[in-house]
């Protein structure tokens, strides 16, 4: 395998995972803002912090409101932190490695790229946002299913899996980091709304049901952090991602 081909396959895994994780994050954060009252102090700028783009967003002069932030995180093709950019890069890497990846993966990725380009502006405006993001998540999972189910598990597949695992661990760590920082800074509000906040953290990685099954019925911050950092069975926990990357 040529090193440049290995690099493209590795970044295909990362960008596909980043696309799905960004959609999950915006979807669940939108729901959180609907559930919590204004006094909870949860703002859209927290999303920019989670993806590590606070400085670049501030440098761009963007407003701290919903429309500007969601444009930056979803629809702006030239924002390094945006879903649209991640999807564009994933599609480009798949296009350039079609001799290593299944043809079906290219077809599904291209269809997703076209769908996102048409529908993301509506999601930014709030029109069917949850449905559009759910569709993107489902299609990303479809691409991963095609890759896992039709790709020989040799070197290209291992580079793809490595990229996916690293990106997934990175996003989970960011979510836990920002949630923990918010709770440290807003102790009084957490006493009232802590369960909703930590439930949203779990749902942003689709871990709420698994947490309830294998940990305990009550959603407690310390147990949630332990679950998302150390669990070896839940595939989006950092411990499981590290094992898979190894």
C-alpha cells in the first residue's frame, strides 16, 4: 500500500466519523436547548467549543447566535469544523481511493454529499432540522455498513478503522470535557438540571440506552463520565475506541 493511499483511507475514516458526530452533536444540542429554560445559561457557543473551533469562529467575526453558528458548523463548505466540509473531504478521499474501497461506498457517499448540499441550509434555518440530521446520520452508518460488509479486512480496512476510532475517541473526549467544565462553573443550575444535561451528553453519542442497561437507572455525572471514558464494550466510549485503534 502506498503511503499516500494509506493516508487518504485513514482520513476517509476520520471525516466520515466527523460528519456523523457533528450531526449527532447538533441534533442533541438543539433538543437540549428546547428542554432547558433560559436560566440554565446553555448557549449555542458551547457547540463551537466542543468541536475546538472557538478561536477560528471568533476570528471569522461570526455572531454568537443560532443561525450564524449553525451555518459555521453545518453548511459552510469552507469551515474546517463544518459537517459540509467533512463530508466534502470524505467524498474526495473516497473518490481518489476507488481502487481500494468498494464501488458502492463511492455511490452512497456521493448521494449523501448531494443530499447534504441541498438540505443543510434548511436545517440551519430550523426547517425539519432533526429529520435532516437523522437522515445524514443514517446514511453515514449506511456507508460504514457497506465498508464493513463488503471490504476485505486487510491493510486498507485497518487504516480506515484506525481513522474512525481516533476521531470517535476525540469527539467523545471533547463532549465530556465541555460538559464537565460547564458543570464546574454552574453548580447551582446543575443541581436542578443535571439529569437533563448528562442525559443529553449520553444521547449525543447514542449511549443513553446502553448506560441505563449496564450501569444504573439514574443518570449521575460521575457514572456517566466513567462510562464514556473507561467502558470497553460500548463502541463510542474512549476505552473501546482505544482498544479498537490498537
